[in-house]
C-alpha cells in the first residue's frame, strides 16, 4: 500500500458522526513529507523539528506555540511522548508520533475533535505496530 492510500482511504474518510479531517499528512521525523492530502499546508523542517522536540520537552511547545503550516495552535492535553493536540478556535490539530514519522490531522468546524483524534491516533498506532 502506498503512503498516499493511508491518507486518501483512511485519514480523509468521513468520520463516524459526520465531518472529516480538513487536512492530513504523514511526515518523516526528518521533515520529509511522505504523503499528504491535496491542500495540506506547507510544513517546514523547523516546524517538524520543533514538534519532534515537543514530544520529549513538552514545555517547549507550550511556550512557543505549536506551528503547522504557519498556523499557530494552543497546545492542549495529549499523551506525553506519543500524542500532541492543539486548538485554534473551533479547529485543531492532532499529531501522533511513530517510530520514524508523524501522522498529522487538522480538523475544522463540522468535525468532532474526539473523532478526529481517534482517526489520527489509530493510524499512528497501526504504523507503530508495523514497525514504522
């Protein structure tokens, strides 16, 4: 299965109670984009490096903010070392760290934040189970 299939068929699929992720990507921890939805905002290597650092130093993102594609999100609860979540008004972002990548899902109005979190985190769990 290609990386793009994970995006198109799984992360961008409709969520159980309606809505869907607005954008999704799988990005290597080195900053290289493996696959992304059509309109995923351009994420920089610095943003990826800051996110990766945030998994071990949670205070770094709380102080500077969580940036994805130039948009700043307020860091909210996550799971230390594996999941970072951010909010900006009714929108948000969920990032699940795997062994070598980041699964990123951005949602907007119409998507239930909890369902968006589950979609991203389940994909990350699957990839970890595959050794990725």
